[in-house]
């Protein structure tokens, strides 16, 4: 507990939260209609998404304004930091669910289908010809695919993301040591690396679909591959947009000082988190 | 909210006439745009009450159908929708939001904070809930009806054999999850960061402690639920085979992921109730809580253990014997910290100068009846015994003892305890006692015989049953209707308080109650503790 008392800023009313709630409602309701092939689905989803963007602009706009006008105490800053940390923790647990599915499929369900443990009858009765190998290039039902090798694009992408974490660190040093040129250059470089990663990932998906026959529906190998890399890719996209917004705030608006730059730091934490997720992906989805 | 009504709030509150800060926005914007923890708490509580009755009316449909053997009122598919949506609404719509509502109201007051740490996000968390339940409940009116795979939505019931409602269910759960995670983040950050100077960890009221741990559990496992519903969605609509052996997956994998969420989830629904009981018992025994530190440690160990017991829901899925044994022993281990808690409550009452107002009555009933639920849990934890009990009414009896006479009774006790602080008037003690005895008798008529029909082999989630269960089921149904009716008394009591009918409450309200929340006037001013209060003595 800090000794001196500073006023804790409690914002007055805001209409953004309820706009956000309605936006997510429209998106969820729309998406549900969409997957059931109802034409209204994509329309609702788009409207909802538009509202969400509006809400994000408005809400963050308010927060930035309040912060710039000095309404936020140090305690408030702690709230933001802790909130962001818990948010990242929740994201880790989201990925944990998919990693759990990957490990389970690989260590348990696939071997069991081939009779491991006391499951000899499972193999004999269900799919006698099934062979447990990982990556699962032939499912029990006989769907075939090729495995995605880790050499090549995945390796390059790993290097790209690792490099981007380093460049981001240089940018951070730039902000702390008040070297705007260093900050701008390395932040820009980080963003470019992020988008390069995404472009290569997109290319890899095309390659998987067209040449390897590796698809979302090619059995549990393809499932875990696409869901894990797909959600990771979405997070990279978000992180890159987050960093871009920070870049614009610095370049256009001149926000952030060497002491107060939590917006920057939050984006950086997020980026590093996405990076660590990738390292796990690279090891468990591609290499092993 | 009418002008008149709010005036009565102002006039009931004499302590802050000077206070320009205490001005309250009115009308539409007060409730929709609010950032005030008390308003948001009220919204949560009222929403949860509505959901309690929504889920409750589904339970009435179930009990009406089961009143006699054979099919009377609804067809089996609709019956399944009722059990499914009843469970979902009660878990995610009634119990969890009530606890968040109580935390909103009480945590800032208990720790001397001006409000929640992130007030706007607080509003967002709340308003996502009506959105989520609109989506979920709308499926009842769709072609093919609502989800019918059980609140546990096991694959392949929820994938291969489900209808279009699955996607609505999945996105509704996503919204509920986002809401819970944001709510939990807000609460945990508030407690970590906004405690008044001097409010050290070991001075925190136990309700606050249990909420720290609950919030942690929520943030840890709600994303896992989001993950598993996502896999259900892709399995059903996008051709993945996470839960389909033909593609190398496994339906049992669904159960592992689901219960990795699901078991901590049941503790999410009981830990805050433990906190409430730990506030009430000392107040009415007029003695400090026995074993405060051990309560904190017990809560933390329960939370830790709750991550390594999940497969006790899956004993009959054919896991390897080593796993069966592991999960049997860890599950039994949970009984130890739970026992510590029960012991401490009883020891707190020991030689106390007790009085038996309604909150205390519900608290005592909680202690006894929750323990019955804990003991049936222990029976279920014995793997070979569970082979017999699994999927029978015995399980239904178990979890209704812990959830209705546990979580819900804890909540009701808390509402009686704190409503004078919220509204500024005492509830009617006569009505409260009446509500208590009606509830107590009917709830046991409702759930106790379920142990017997369960042990005798009556399966759960089936609209029809063998003739030998007929008498018991008629009795159970009568208990069910009576319990449903008794809760109307509760609504009456609550609305009388909201309409300010009753004796004016003092700031202290209860002679033996301790803590910051009893030092502010009743009703609590719109803004409490804009400057942090001074913390004097222990917990
Ligand atoms: C002493 C502590 C407890 C033990 C040993 C225990 C044990 C068990 C076991 C072994 C089962 C699985 C039964 C089966 O499906 O065959 C079960 C089910 C259940 N328990 Fe507990 N339990 C305990 C406390 C609780 C608490 C505190 C709650 C919630 C507040 C709870 C809620 C549930 C629910 C909801 C189910 C049924 C889930 C379903 O299949 O729908 N339990 N319990
Ligand atoms: Cu459990």
C-alpha cells in the first residue's frame, strides 16, 4: 500500500460498454445464424463488428483523453497493469485447452485406436488396419494428408517472431531513453516483421491446402494444426494492429513519455506473449 | 426508476446531505451507462433473480413430467431441452451472476475502496449477460428447439446428434465466458490494488478472500470452456474430429477438457458461499471466526486440488486403473479442507451467544445440508461405488445438496444479511422465518428421496421411469412445487425492502457484525470511501 493518498479516478457514466455488449451480441447471434447457413448471419456479424470497432475507438479515446489530462493516479496505472496481466493469463489458458487437445490426441487417443494399453479390442473391432503414427497422415476412417515439415517457412517464421521480440525490446529502450528515432525505427520494424509473419503464414496455409492436402477436416492432426496456428495467427493480427495504433499515437499524436507509456507496454507484453505461444507451437505442432 | 422512488432513497439517507458527490444520475442512463459498483451489483442481483425463476420454471416442468411414470405433459426431446437449459441457466445465469453481484456490492465496501478498479468494464461485464441469455433462450423458440445434450453437452450428443441450436449455444457460452472473465478480473484487481491503507491480507474478510480465489479459478478455467465449446462448434460445422474417433479424436477427450473446466467451476459456485457463511456465523454467534488463517489456507487448497480431480466425473469411461485411483484419492483429499471449514463454523458457534435471525437460520441449514452433499460426494468419489451410482438420481441428489442447499442457501443467507445495508430497511423477520421453514422442509422433501431412488437405480435425465419409483417421485415433485412456491415468499420479502417497507435499519444493523461495511450508513451512500477509511483492528 502506498502511503500518500491520491484520488482514484472513477469515470462518470459511459455509453461505450453497452454499445460493446450489443456489438458482441450481434456478432455472436450473427455468427450462429451464419454457420447455420442463414443469410441474415453475415449481415448481423458485420454490423456487430462495425459497432465493436466504433466502441473500441470511442472507449480507448476516452481513456487516452483522461490519461492525458492527468486524471489517472499511480494506483490507476496499477489497475491497468494488473488487469492486462490477468487478461494475458486467461489467453494462456485458452491456448492451453487446444494444446491439451493436441497432447491428448497424440499421446492417448491415437495410440489407443491402434490398441495401446488395454485397447486391443478397440483396434481389432473398429479399424483393424489403422496405424498410430504422428503426424497422423492417415485417419482411422482413411482420410489421407501430408505432414507440414518444420524446415522452411515455419523455421523462418520462428526467426521472424523471435527477431520481432528483440526489435520491440529496442523500441522500448528507445522510449525509456528518450530516443525517438530508435523508438520509431524499431517499432516500425517490429510491425513489419509481424505482417511478414502473417503473410508467410497465409502462404503456408495455401501450400497446405493445395499441395499437401492438409485441411481443417483432415483428422485430428489437421484440426489441431489449424486451430492452434489459426488462433495464434489471429492473436498476431491483433497484436500487430495494437502495435500499429501505438505507432500512430507516437508518430502522429506524440503520446507517451519515458515514464508514462503503459499503452506501449501493454502492446509489448501482448506481443511477447504471442511470441512465446508461437515457440510452443513450433516445438509441439511442427517439430516434435 | 421513478422520481418519487429515488427521493425516498435520498431522504432515507440522512448522513450525506452535504455531499455533492453523492448525486445520482436518473432514469435510463443510470442503469445502462452506469459505472457505479452498487448499481451494477443491483443489476446483477436482479438479473440473477429473474434467471433463478426462469430456470426454476423449467425445473417445474421437469417435476410435473416426473410426477407419474409414463409420458404426460412433454415429449422426451422437450424434456431433454428442459434439463439442459435448466442446468445452464441456473449455473451461468443464476448462481454465478449472483456471486458477482454480491462481490460488486460488498467487496469495495469491505476493503474500503471507492469503487471497482475498472468501473466501465464492470458495466460491460454485466450487460453481456442479458445478451448471452437472450441468445440461449431464443433457441427455445426455434425450429428443433433448444440444446438438449445436457448442461455438460457431451460429444457426440452435442455434435453429431445435435440440431441448429448448437451454434447459438456456443456463442451464448462465449459471451457468458467473456462476461465472467472480465467480472473476475475486475474483482481480483480491485482486491489486489484498491484495499484501503492498513487493510492487510490477513485482515481481509473471508468473503473477500474466497472471492480472490474464485476469481482466479474463473480466469483460469473459463477460457478452457471457451476452447471446448469452440471445438464442439468446429466438430459440428467445420468437419473437425476432435471428438470423433474416425478422425483420430475421442469423445472422451471432450469430457476431459470439459471437466477440467467443470470441476473448478463447481468450486466457483461454492467458495463465495463459504465466504458469506464465514461472515454470518461470527456475527450471530457474537464471536470472532474460529481459525481464520486455516479458513484461508483451506480455501486455497480446495482451489488447488480442484484442478486435479476432474476425472471423478469420468470413472465409468474406461480410464486406465492408475488414473481411476489417482482421481479417487485426490477427490477424497478435497474432503479434508472442506472438513476444516465445517469444523471451524461449528467451533465458531460453540459457546457463542447465538441468536437465530433469518440469515443465521439459513447459514446453519447451509452447514448441515452442505455437509450432507459433501458426504454423498465422498461416496461418489469411491471409484467402484461410483460405477453403481453414476448417472443415477444419486448424483442429482448430491449436486443439488451442494448447489441448492449449499450455494443457493448461502446466497439467500447473504441477501438477508446485507439487504438492510442495501435498502436501508429491515426485511420482515416474520416473513423471513416463514420463508426459511418452508424452504427447509420442501427442499428436503425434494432432494432427500432422490438419494434413495438413485441408489435403487433410477437413471437421471429420463422423462419416464419404472413403476417402483412412482411413489417416491410423486413425493419429490410435491416437494419441488412447494420449494418453488416458497421462493415467491423470498421475492415478496426482497421487494418489500426495495419499496422501503419496513423498519429503518441502523448503520450497524446486526449487533455482532464486524467490518467496514457496517460503519457506513444504511442504505450505503451512492459513493462510499472516496477517501480511504482508517483500518483499526483485526478481521
Ligand atoms: C466433498 C466434496 C465433493 C466431492 C468428494 C464430490 C464428488 C463428486 C463426484 C465423484 C461426482 C461425480 C458423480 C458421477 O457423475 O458419478 C460429483 C458430481 C457433481 N458434483 Fe460433487 N463433490 C464434492 C463437492 C461438490 C460441490 C461443493 C459442488 C458444487 C457446489 C459439487 C457439484 C457437483 C456437480 C454439479 C456434479 C454433477 C455434474 C453432472 O454430472 O452433471 N460437488 N461430485
Ligand atoms: Cu467434480
